[in-house]
C-alpha cells in the first residue's frame, strides 16, 4: 500500500477525481438538470478541526481532523471515521461522496458523510487514542447527532472508539445516553449483532449474485484478497466456508501465496500472534502489487484506495473484482477492466453491507429493541440482493459498466428526492 501513501503525500490521490467523474457520467446519462448537478457534485459542509492531545510523555501534540457532509437529501449524514497518517480533507471528501451514493444504492434513508483524523494509531497508546477520540468527538459535536449525522468505524477505528464518542457526547448532555449517535458500538451499548461481519457478508452476497449472473460457481473458485482487516478477513471466512480456495492474502506489510490454498483460520491466528500475514509457513512471499495481478477467479481489494490503476489494470487476471475497500480502482483502471470484460462489483455496492447493518443498528437503538443475529443477516441478504439486482438491471438496460450503473441507480434516487423536497426558501 506504499503506492497510496506516496500518492497522498504528493497530493495525487485519484479517488475524489474518480468519484466526481462517475457522478458526472451518471448525471449525463440521466440528463440531470444543471442546478442539481451543481448541488450534488459537492458536499454541503467540510469541517477542519485542529486540536491538542496530551501524549503519555507529558508533551502536547496537535492533530488535524475532518468531518465532511453531503447534502442531507435522503436523511441524516452517515459514514465512518478513519485514523490514518495520510488522511487528508480531499480523501475524507471523496469518502463522504462515496458514502452518499452507497447509502442511496443500498436504499437507506441516509446521506453521505465521513470523518478522519491524521494520526498514526499504530504508534499511539490506548490512553493517547482515547484522549484523541474524546477531543475529536468534542470538536465535531456541533455538527453530529442521531438525526443529523451519525458516525461509525472505518480504517483503524472500531467499537472501542465508538463507545468513547457516545460517552463523551453524553457527558455534554447531562449524561443523556444517545445510542443512535454512532453505529458500530459494542453490543452492550446498543450495538447490533452482525455489524462486525456485515461489510464482508454484504460483499459475499454480491459475489454470489455476480457469479450467478456470470454462470460461475463459488465452489472451487480461486480468490485473492488484498487487505486482512475487518472486511478482508471475514470475507476470507465466508468464501472459504462456501467452498472457494483462497490462494493469496496480504496486509500492509506484504502478502502470501499458495496455489494449493490458504486456510483463513490459520492465517488469522498467525497474524494475531505476529502482527502480519508475512512469514506464514507453507506459503510464498509476494508483494501487494503482485497479489493484484495473480491468476484467480475473484480478486477482493479490501485495503485502501487507488490500488488498481492504469499501470496494473492491463495485467489483472481475475474474472470478478469485489471491491470491499472504498475507492480501490481509479477511473482509468475502471475503463481498462471494463474493456477487458472483467466484472467489477463497485465499492458503493460491494461494501454497502457495513452501512446497511449500521442502519439496522440505528433502527434498533431508536426503539430500544434488539434483533437476533439471524434476523440481521437475513435482512442484510434481502437488502444486498435487491441492491445488486437494481444495479445489474441498470447495467443491462443502459449497457453501461457496473460502476456507472451503480452511480446511475444512486444519483437518480437522490435527484428524485431532491426534486420532491424542492428548495428553501
Ligand atoms: N465505514 C464504513 C463504510 O465505509 C461504514 C460506515 C457506516 O456504517 O456508517 O461504508
């Protein structure tokens, strides 16, 4: 993932450009009126906060954080918070825009939002992370709320950070407990069963639908997974349990390959012990770049953005790409993959399972009645399968690639709602 880091440093992140490009394509195809194009192309609000945190050594360090919100046409803002040393306002804006279209594709009553703090969580203690999270929460407090904008976990944040955020904001409100303020919380604090596995499970349902459409079988199919965090590791579990053969897995330190197959459980146990998949016995060492070009049936980029670009897209050999990461493919790469007949399940569809179960969590929090895991997974399957069908229908009807089809599905839904709402004043 070094390539992304380098590009971000140089300010060459492609993700925002890609998100805007596909919005423009969809708007053109849908013949959207100019006023709506101008409104929906840009977010409503971009907040930058700069704040101090006391570190364990007694010194004070300043951090920069962001929260970006799209126009709240379909409902309150929704989207995760990421902690990463290379996070920028542009990246957070691109991710907020992707959330906007993702919520619309999935048929959720939310608009897009995203947050981030530029920090290196791998080099911070739990205490430092808690102080950073609480202060960041206080900084963005004026613009979040259960009916305004509802954060969630993203890269390097989890239920732990969500609990700190709920606790901090409730302290600002006389202790009033507000579970609907964030999703992805611990179960005891109003989290939902099935939230942790949701992104991967949603991607798995999309994979099943894609294979059905392509007349392929998951049993015996070969799978390469880039990224072994929440999304990548559970996706590995689901495809392996369904009979697929995982031939490669990677994380930020590198990858491993075995044409005879890797057992996700053994790799997970190894990573828990050593902090990386690299060095796993019985596998060859490969780079993240090599993993993307492997001969396989399914490739699942599940790490960071801009991984598939114009230089490696011509070398991709997978038949299906399931984008569990946000923005892993640049627009140039997307055109090449389409041209080469590689079936792409675009991020705003493939990874919408996470925010879909976040929606279920928010619903459960509102009426303080909690579903069992079967109910969550069953409802997720219905939402994901329907979303996939909507996008596939658009793809077949308008003869456009799957990403354009997903954007068209999303943009038409938001545009219709915007027209119905009209304009204030
Ligand atoms: N961070 C996740 C995403 O990118 C989930 C967001 C949410 O649940 O609100 O889709």
